[in-house]
């Protein structure tokens, strides 16, 4: 057994059995080792942003890490933007970055680079393997980092010689670290706060947004009169009919200020104090009112459901009827012109039970919560770090994790162009993903941001950088290039018909919706 | 005038008048400033790898830097792989990376990351602007780094508040740093070596591979019997009929060892001692024979043409007739099956005078030198850092720099899928680029590397990671998706006809050659 086998066996022994990969020469021994392990499912992405984004989507739905296989510094670099999103989502992930043989680095061959420097900003843990005998314990340590709540990005640098040298056959198990309970002081502070009659928002994120935890939060809200809100962006929300509905803190600064206006105390449950996505001249960075008390119940690494249960017990809410449970609303199919709201409304109306909705519709997706809150019960996955290009990969990974669930991807066109290669993975793996392109042919968000910055009306140079209409991107051809069946809709009726058809069958499909 | 205006004016005052861009919110004031400067040509890439790769191609042909505009850490990260190539090519480039307003960073908003850590591995110089008044001097310093021979990657981090605050109207000029001359000792060492009768290779790279410098090198070779060779990969070679022909050190270790076998002394002119691209078990890392003396005439930062002229004077070669001048060979059009060699032969035969040939054909391009050495005079641009995905952007940048020259891109399919977004820039800017896709539907190089590593015959998992045939990528649809006209050739005659047609007109065209 060589180091590569040891790595592969350690991953499998710890339940990591999916590897999203884009290998190169320095990873050939690991590829050969994977080849000897049919239990490992290897999924190729034709660009590393697809690899890391898919690993993120997989882990959000599987609640366990996938491995990624990346080629040297540049391969890692290509995957960093989606690693950034994954880190912000607290996604568990084990990255294997192939490196030159240790004795070759001195030669500064063309592909040599400082992998640690590249990895650190988007990793919670970075480790360079020293020898083949170091592989299994290093991999186990990586898996432990990844799996420890709330989840972490562990990046292992694997020199080629450590992969090809003989390794000890001893395979290490990752220590299992239980999520920690909250401390008594935090619990009693929050309990007291909920009795003081002040206007309260309980801000949830992470696993506090799973249906079970939300149900408990809904009871607390019912009992105490506190309002529930979710962070602006979150890894995964279980929502829809029969579940506790929750608003998000809006993206836009003014809207967020308005939503939180008058809040006298904010209780954090795995969430962070809301801040502006960007600074704007003359606007605040922190979005809660100045006099508002921020009280932390639980960190993302705590057992959030348990924390909510303890709080419910403390305030006597356990047997309350949850507030804000969404009833199946019989969402109407849209009529009128095809626009972003019509698309989302159609998705809300037709979304099947247990679907996974992925949202990278960016500015077009602002209404997505409004039109889907009482759709059939579904999971809702968002871009968490603002690094666009996650939608197509995220949907791929979610579909790999949940082959029996329909994935619906709401995809902005500008962001979609960051990782269109992911469509090929949809086709190759015959993933059950419907990709809906919101084709507004513009970086619409930037037009708005230019205005928000007070930077004036766009002229030629600005328009050359913000508009995608010349030439328009033909997403139907793009999908077909990657082997995904596709069709275009320019009116609401056609869109609804296409969506219905796509929902009636399995496998990848793309709808370009011209809005 | 604000900081963004100051930056824009400083770039223009120093002759930097092309900006490849993919902006985001934090760069909106810079976008607004660019909008006030119609002298600046702003070119949008729909992904940052396109932006940095195009800036590389532009600078290689324009012999001056372009600016890039990138959005925060993730935007920079997306551009890093091609920055890596550019740094290895000693390309001059000024990157402007937008950053949050300085006072906003403390909030760790979703897009916050450690930009310096990401930038350093692929930059020669990194600087964070402190205030609007710092902008012009910082930009001038960046331009100086970029322009100092052999060229450098300068990365400027521009906080949004430094862009929007009032700035001093004083615009700084970059100091002009002349390339240094070689020292006398190096010159006399090499002069002596060329007289000792030992078997000598003169290894050239950088600007020693421009036609004028090569002509001088050809005279030295004729006079001294030394053999000329070029580094394995180089930023730009001026070659073809009427110019001194030069072989490259082969990529494959065994072939490189054979090419350098028996060499007793190696003289470096802007080149580095050849090393293996990767380490292979049991093979050497340094590719020159153990007993070979390596003697440096000139560093990449020296004036390489002057160095060669001084050497020619020293060995009395100035009036010699250059060795190895390529005569226009009347390259035959290929017959027989369509394969990589036939494609390259057709390009060699039909290549118009003064064309720019970009090569990212990877394993399919191994014969590209053999079949084009005596084609019409042309420039030859290569991938320099091994980070695939440069071809389509590189060709775009070269075409922007040289609008009156035909660009022919030899593009492998696997690598092409890294930055297919660049085709949209070909269409948008109506660039005169013919993209030839070598569609072997495989990471062919990796199949070979797996063999070279002794890693055995690929099974299912390995094939799932090395083959791109299921589904095949349809490059004609891909091009059409981006607004580029395209056609497919599956036989030599069709390919030759399509190439001839594409050469007869201006504007972007893509040929998918099935091999």
C-alpha cells in the first residue's frame, strides 16, 4: 500500500465516499489509488470551481464531507472562490491538493507555487503531508476538522512522493467531536431577556434553520412574542408548507435597516450580527439599531437544536403551538409578462414535495422568499460568501447527495457564466437538476450598485462593463454544448409549460427564461 | 477628483490605456472614473481568468502592461491561475483589486478575505493603498514594477473609500528603469567558453527570442558552432521563414534528456537551467547532463539583445551569416486522416504573414514546432506556467494589442473548457481570432502521465476522471452560445477548407476539429 492508497482508505473508513475531482500529473498516484477503490464515487468537474462548489452542495445536503482532488496551486486557485462560499457556509470539506514531489520543489518548475498562502484564506485548516506514513493520520485530522460542528474546510497538501511511497497499513479513524452545549449563563441571560418585554428578534442561522430546530424556535416565538429571522444568507433552510416560515434579513442596506428598525434586543442562534454586504458612503456598516442589545445564545459550533430546546424549556414554550407555520397556499401560476417574479412564482406553484431549490438568481432572486414560502416543503440553498459562480456546481453536488429529490436551480446569467462547465457534470452524471436561467443580459446588481454608490448614470465604458447584451449569451446552445437538453422561454406560458415538462421527468434540463 | 480618477489618470499618463475588467460593487467608483475617460479601452471578461489571461496576451504583444480590474479576494482568486502563467512569462501587468472600504473590513462581511495572502504567490509586488492621496504614487510604483525588465506582476489593492474620497490632483509618472547591461566578467567567461571547443548549447528565452536578438544569436552559432535552443516554454518567439529557427527543450523528460545529451556547457541567455515539469519516480529533476557546466550570460532582466550583441562582438560573429535561417518551405497541405499533426501542418501551410499563433494544444501540440518552423513569419505564444485555461484569453489579448494581425489559436479541448467564457470576449470585441479546437475528448496528457508514473492501466474511476467523451463537448454550440461563428471538421479536407475560409475574412471563428 502506498500513501495514495492510505489516503483513499482513510477517507472511506471515515465515511467520505464521494470525491469531486480535477486531477493533474502530480495526482496520478491518487487517481490510481481511487481506481482500486470502486466504493469511492469519483465525479469529474471540468474546472475546479465546479469541483469545490459541488463538494459544497453535496455536504450541505449529505451532512458529511466530500473530498475534492485539485492539481497544485493553480488548480486550488481555480477552486478558491467556491471554497470561500463553502467556508462562509461552514460546510465540511476535505480538499486534497496534489503537490510536486518534496525533493522537486527546489527546482521551481513552472507549476510550482506557494500552496499554503493560497489555501489559508479559504481554509479553516491547512496541512502539508510530510511522508507516506503521515498520510493516514493527517487525513484523519482533516476529516475531524471538517466534521467538527459547524463544519470546516480542511486542506491537505499531498506531495507526489508521499503518494507513491510505501505507507504503513494502519488506517486512522477521525475522532468524533460532539457539538458543544451552550453554557448556562448564556441560557439564563436569554431567558431573562425574553421576559423583559422589549422588542426582540431571534436571529437564526446554520442548523437552527432545519425544520426540527425551526419548529422549536416557532414555539419560542409563539410563547414570548419574539420575532424569528434568518441571517441574510444561509447554508440550508428547510422550509415550505407545514414548516415554520422565516424571513431573511434583506441584502439591501436600507431594507435591512427597515426590517430591524425598532429592535431592542437581538438574540443570536448560530447567526452573526447583521452587517452591510458592502460599505456605502454615509450608510452604517452594522445593521441593528444603535441601542439594540445583541445577546448570543449559541455559536455556530454549538448544538443549535439542543440550544433552542433548552431555551424552549426555560421559557415554558415546549408545548406551545409554533408561530408562523406555513400552510400550503395553493400558489397561483403566474400570468402576465415573464419576469423574475413570474419565474419564481411558477417555481413556487409547481415545486414538488421535497425538492431542493438552489438560489443564485442574485438581483433577480430578491423575491424568491416571498413566492416560495408556502410552496411544497423543500430545502433552500443559497450563495453564502458572495463569490458568484456557485449555482450550477451547488446544484450538482446537492443532486449527487440526494438522487431521489428534484433540484431546481435559480441561476442568474452573469453568475452562471462563471462556472458553465458544471452543466457538463449535470449531463455526465445524469443529475436530476432543472436549471432556470434568469436571462436579463446584464450585471443588473451592478447597475443598481453604481446608482447606490452615487456614481452617476453609466456611459459607454461603464455599460461595456455592466451589460451582457452584445452579443447575448445563448444558454440553450451553452447547455447543448455540455450535453444538457434545453429550451428557451420568452413568455410566461411557455416558461410554465417547460417547467412542468421538465418536472415530469428525470435528468438535467435547462430553461433559458428571457426577462 | 477622487482616488478612482487619480488611478485612472495615472494609468493613462503612463501609457496604460487598456483595462481588462470584471468589476463588482467595491469597484463601482473606479468604473465611474473609467467612464469619464474614453481614452481608456475597457474590455469585459465574463470570468476573471479571461481578464488576467487576456492582459497577459496583450502585454506579450504590446510590450507594455494592461490594467486589470478584479473584485475582491474571490475575483482575484478566479484570475490567479492565469496570473501564475503571466508571472512565469515575465509579463508586465497592473492588477487593481477592489477591496471593501477600509473601515468596513472589521465587520468581516461575507466577501471579506485576506487579499494579500492570495495575491503574493502570483505577484511580484503587492501593495494596499492607504488613502486617496496615496493612489497616484502607488499606481506609479506599480507601473514601474510592471515595466521594469523583464516585466512583473504588480497588484494594487484599492479600498473603496480610497477610491471615492477626494484625492490630490497631482499625477505621478513611473520612473523608467532601463534594462541593465551584463557584467564584463560574465561576458568574458562566456567568450572563453565558446573558444574551448566543448559541445555547447546556448539556451535562450524572453526577449532573446525576438527576431533581432535571434538573428544575432544565429551569427554567434554560425561563428562558434554552438547550438541554439529555446526554453521549453516562452512568452513569445518571433519565428518562421527568414528568421533564425530554434528548437525548444522538449516537455517530456526522456526527450529532453536526449536533446541535451552530450552537452558539455550550457550558456543561459535569459533562460533557466532546464528542469522536469514534474518529478517522476527514478528520473532526474535537472535535465542537463551531470558533468555539464552551466554558465550564465544574462538574467531575464538584462538587456538580452544587447548582451547577445556584446557576445557577438566579443567572438567576432557580428558579420557572420546567421545559422539556421528558415527558408519559406512551401509547406504542403496535409492529406490523410485528420489528426493533431494534420491540423498543425495545415496551419503551417496556410498561416498568413505576421500571424500570431497561440498554442494551448497541450499534448496535441507537441508537433507544433516541427510543422510551423518555416511557415510565414509569425509570433508564437505559449502557456508558460502550466496552468491550463490560458489559450482563449491569451488569443483575445493578443488580438486587442494587434488588431491588424490574424490570431490563430491552437486549443486543446480539456484546457479550453477552463475559460470558454473568453469566446464571448472574442465576439463582443469582434477580435480577429481563429480558434482551432483539438477535440480528442480526453485529458490525453494525463492518460500518458498515468502511464509515465507507472500507475497502471486506467479502470473505471480513472477513466471517469481522464475522459471527456461522455457526453462529448459540442464546441460548435459552445462558440455559438458566446456569439462566435463556428463549424466542425471531422476530416482533413473539411478542416483545410474551413481554415482557408476563416483566414479569408476578419472576425472570430471557431473550428472544432475532431481528432
